[in-house]
C-alpha cells in the first residue's frame, strides 16, 4: 500500500547527504584536528552508502526533487517525464494539501527483483483490498543502472495498479474518443498491451460511436 509520504526521502539520499557533510569537514575545531577519527567516520559512511542498492540512491534523488517542487515550487530536480498529474495536484490543492495527498511506494511489478517507484494519491480506503492506488501519477523503473520512465496519469488519463500487477488505463481525449487498456510491465521497462478497447465517432457524420478492440 502507498503508506510513505514524499517528506520521507529514501534512505540512500539521506546517507549521501550525511557523507557529504563529513567530506566537507563539518564539526568542531577539535574534531577537525583529530584526523584519524574523522577519516574513520568518512570510511564508515562511505561503506554504509555502498551497501544501499543503486536503484534506491537514484530513486531517492527523484523523490527529493518531486518533494521540493510540491513543497516550494523548486523545479531544479524534477524529472522531465511523469509530472503532469503532480502539476495538476499541486495547482488544484496547493502545496500543503498536495504534500499530504501525494505518496510513493517501491514495488516490483515486473518480477525482475528490482522494485519500481510509483507515485500516487494517498486515498485508497474506498478502493478495497487489492488496489494500490486510486490515481497513479507516475511510474518509474530501473534498467541498466538508470531510471526509466514507464507511464503517467492525470485528470483525463487515469491509471490504476491492480492486485495482479497489471496496469489499467482509462482515459479520453475528447467526448467521442475513449480508451480502456490493460497492460503489464516487462523486465526491460517497456509496457506490453494485453487488452484494449477504444471508441471513435462513426464515419460519414453518422450519430453514435464505434467500439474497437
């Protein structure tokens, strides 16, 4: 379930910050003079950071960037993709309420032993058991040592993560064009369409809609 707040930046990011403080020589003059203990602390911090999986360190940077944007509008570290729904949330609710409503989780939905990073609204009570997000705003995966954008949701394109790790998309681009798609995520970070329905206006200006599968 999406229980973590955006305020809680991943452990890797916090460990990196601690290491940076040590490397910058933070502390009293007395501590700075004791070079050997200080070096030991740096080594211990570096060893701790080294134990954090690479995906956690990279996800931590992304979480921090999105938190900074929602909190104070700072866009220096926001990702290039996956922000449409988060922009809408902050504009509609303001930063304080948006922080309380936006959460993230790490969950392996493609069975590659590396979890995906999923941002969603923290309002799951009405969905019932088996649903992990009423509205998913963004999904990222980690492939070949890099974060890869998977998909995003916003007001007119809703994404849900079902209990079987399938992604259900329901959206529309006009009053006549709707799509309902069921997809899964492959280990390479690409989505695979399992089933899809969509509508469009009838040809020759006839009334009604045609439904396609």
